[in-house]
C-alpha cells in the first residue's frame, strides 16, 4: 500500500459511520466510532459520536496504526465461512 492508496481508502469511507481501532504508544489500543469528516493534504479528521474530533495522518492508515473496521464486511465473511 502507498500513501495515495491510504488516501483513497480514507476518501471511500468519508461521511460514513465506521468503527476505528487505533494502536497508540506503549501498546495502548483505543476503539471508537465516528465519521471521517474532513480531509487535508497531510491529515484527516474523525468526528466521534460525542462530537469530539480526532486527527490522524494517512501514514497511520498506511502502517495500520489506525484500522477502519467495516462490520458489514465482517458479518458477510462470517456468514460465507459458516455456509
């Protein structure tokens, strides 16, 4: 994956409520729900359910420190596996 691909992934998920998993420093993991609201050349912002705003860089997506969780995909995959 490249930075351009990471930007494309963020753009495809912009405006849609998603779940996120962020791997922080010292093995801290933060899970939250929100909507990608704004995209800038180096960062993008996520507005959480409680109207707080967090910002991340596209490199966070690139190196998988920030994961965008698509529950619909997971549910469909589990359904297909259990057929």
